[in-house]
C-alpha cells in the first residue's frame, strides 16, 4: 500500500464537532500561517454545514470573530461573548488556533448567553510528546519501542513514510486541539538508523516538521551522545573536547538550516546501555550543557533525561536501591545546567509502574528547569489491550506537593511518551485515545479536574448518547487495573522483556533493580532511613516522615516503602494478605462489569469502535483472570494464609 493512506478515525475532531461553527458566519482578522490554518478549518466547516467565513472585513454581521491582535507568537487567547457575538482574540497565531479549538469544544454553548472576557493560557510553554519510534525495525523492540498501536506514523523498515504525511498532519491537528505543541520523532534509544536523522537524513525530519507546523507543533529529535563518533568519525564524544563541541555546533547549524523552528534534542545518556558523559569522567551537566550551547544560537532546548540508574545490579545486594538513583545522580548538579537545558524526570522514581510515589527529584532541584515525563503508551498498564485511563494518576502526580508547591507549578514542561501508531484508531484500543487527549489538556492546565476532561473527550468523540456508559467503563479503570495487578505499590510482577501479563517473580532475581522481596513471612522493599535503603529520606521533611513509618505511609504505597508481614494491618483495617486477595477478586469483577456496560452500548457507539473494544475486553478479561489467579495463588502458597471469605485460590 506504499503511497496510499487509509481513512483514519476522526477521534475527538469528528466533522460534527464543527457544526456549531460551520452553520454560522465567521470573521477572521489577521494574517500568518496559523491564521491560514484557522481559516482553513472554518472554511471546511462552512462547506460542510452551509455557514460563511470572511477574512478581515465582513459585509454582514458575524456570529464569531477570530482576531489576531499581535505578532508575538503567544499561545494565550481571550474568549468573550456579548451583543450576540462570540469573540476570540490572541496575540499569536497559536493562541488563535487554540481559541478556535476552544470554541469547538464548547460547541453550541460558545454561542449562547454572554460572558465576560476569559483569558486562557497554558501553564507551561512546552507540552510535548516523545515517540519511541525506531527508523529501522529493532530485532527485539520492533518498529515502535513499547508501541501498542501498530507501526510508526513516521518510519517503516529504515525509511521515512512519505505516504503518511497527510496522516501526520491530521495527527498534528488532533494534538493542537488538545494543546500539545512539541513532538520528538524518534526513540530515545538511538540506534544507527535513528542517529542519522541528525545528519544526512535530516530531510526526512524536515518533512515531518512541515506537516506539523501548520498546527503550531515544533519538531524535536532524540540524538545519541556518541554522535560525534558514530556519525562524525571523531575518536571521542567527550563534552569538554573542543572538536566534539565544534562537531555538535556544526550539526546543529545544519539542522536549523533544514528546520528553522526546530525545537531541540532529547537525550537518554548513561542509561540502559546508551552512551553518555560518564565514559569521560564528565557530569551530566557537562553533557547537557554542551548540547545546550550548540542549540542556544537558534533558540533550541535540550531535554536531558534523568532516567539514569544501574541496570546491571546484583539482586543479592539489598543496599543498592534503583529508586534512589536519579536523585543521587542529579541533585548535586542543581544550578549547573544551562538555561536552555531541561531535566526530564519520570514522574515516579522507578519506571511508569501502575503505582509509584512521585519522584523525590521533582522539587529537589530548584535551580534547574524541569520537565515531568509520563507514559501515555501503556507499557505496564495493559498495553492498550486493557482499558486503563490514566488521567487520575497523572492528576495525582501534578497535585502532589513535594514541599508545599504542587508538581504542576514546579514543572516547566510536560512530556508524555506517545501511545499513537499507524493504527486506524490511532491508539490500537479506541478508548486509549482518552489518555492522549487527557495528557494534552492536563499539560495545558495541570490543576484541572480530570473527570470533566474525560467527559469532554467522550462528548467530542462519541456524542452524548453513550456518555454515561463510557464514563462508567473509563473513570475508575486505572484503579481497577491496579486492583487486579499490583497491590500496595509493589511493582514489576510482569513478564520480563515485553512487560505484559503476570509473572510474580519475573524480575525478582534479575539485574534490573526491581524486586518485591516476598518470602513466607512478608513482602515489600524497606526504603526507610532507619532500617532500609534510605530512599524515604530523599523527600522533604514532611513526606520523609510520612513515608518513614508503616503506620503513617499511605496504604497504596506501603509495599513500595516497607517490608511488612502478610498479617500487617493496613490503615484500611485489612491485613496485607486479605487486601491482596480482595482487590484481585474485585478487580476481575470490575472488568466483568465494565465489559457488560460496553456490550450494552452496541447501538449507541459506531460499529467499528464497538467491535474493536469488545474484542479487547475479551483479552482484558482473560488477562485479568490470569493476574488474579497467579497473584493470589502465589501469595497463598508463600504465606499459607487462607482467604477470609473462603474463595477458591489455586
Ligand atoms: C525507551 C523503560 C522501557 C524502555 C524505555 C526506557 C526509557 O525501561 O522499558 O523501553 O526505553 O524505559 O524510558 O528510556
């Protein structure tokens, strides 16, 4: 099918969402490429629904005025309604585009009543998606690392997918409609085929940038720290070596020749086998600042990932704690990073488990710019075969106050690992679109309640018919997933490598630093200062004290912070072992109930989406049963404690 694209799901921008605009008269004032995009959107809606659109002057009174009032490129807009006219003003083209999508979201309500001017502006200037897409198919990870939505939108078998550029543009449109403004086009694990995107294959990246630009999205690239050696033939990649710095300066200049509004580099260094500054006895600030210097003349940014830990640990050694690693490596470097370097920190200290505390690194580096990284692609949360809406988890992270100030206010940027591929539904599981949408909306307004965001997504995507049912299957799905998989903050009980399905001891004797330490008496990792790894002490005093004792530690994180006996009584009043049994039975029952709700929506959801989700529910149910029975059986066999309710445990 090379050269031909296939129809894709309209997601949260179905034609119908534009009816309220398309049936009215709109005036657009201002000029520039993004104003042209706004005009194009309105004009298409008018063709469909019979309204009209004028540029700059209108012969007749208008219902909607979209006006660019400046040239500062800003993203804020003002919405107002009075005298029968709805007005959006913005001093930048992106702001006008976001204002248009705001009107789309409001629907008819945007044209009713009157409202005083409301200013809308994003909490952070950078709201980014990182694609872990490989250019060449990786022998283990495939085309998209941790991708559950088909192939890559950008790459196939070592080449750029020019035939999908129309779809890339449509993707940019969807992203703009939920507030995302940056995208990294390749995996942070950079192999040779990806490395060359920086040099002789930059033209491929430029084509993607051209497709995304009309929707205000800047393109970024993941680069290998070893590029001067791998691509430039230099003997070293030492960040303090003049020749190396010169190489990066030249490479950056050529990137900006091809893509003048290029966003910058994303770097995974000294992490899981990727090269980095440690090889030269240099710090991560040295490494990041070298790239920052190369990008600085052009206004680019380096996103330097803090996911640095020892992945060749000895499981016998209980003193080394992977959870500590990012804080231990980076806190001493606070204040040393360049102004255009952003430290990109995963939201938890481990790796996107279904439940983790907020990373203690967040808030611990007040003189360093921070990006908080979440994972929309559902690596450990059901791989887009299970329904798992992550809005509540991300919102909990953003509302957490490490030391008085919420994470939302500490973050300079929000980043999500994308869950999108070339699947016609974009995300494999149609309901996983809700995660992408919610990420964008939370990145724009991190203190927003995720519930109304979910409602908004449902209404835009499916209309009001199935709204109650969709809410029922999605709203609690993260907690349901947590119940039948990972109790009380214990993680990693997944099948090694691909990370799908249960394997309680799958990572227990591995070098990855990912243990639960279950024995016949108890389970959990002692991360207290008094008797454990000391990790709890990485938090500011108030949280350090809460996490230090099993008596004050929140139940949902108990096993993350403490090793306790199976008979330990939780704050909920249940024992740990009974909690494990109960949640696993409940979780499975909740999936069965959700499946029934989904079945009842057959006449109010489009047939393709309904069938795809119904098929995935079969798999979710099978997998949840497996999780329930393996986890319960394992802990019954270890502990010898019977279920208080006499249910069957194998
Ligand atoms: C891109 C985890 C994932 C890896 C991923 C890594 C990272 O370890 O399993 O696939 O690599 O996180 O975030 O760099």
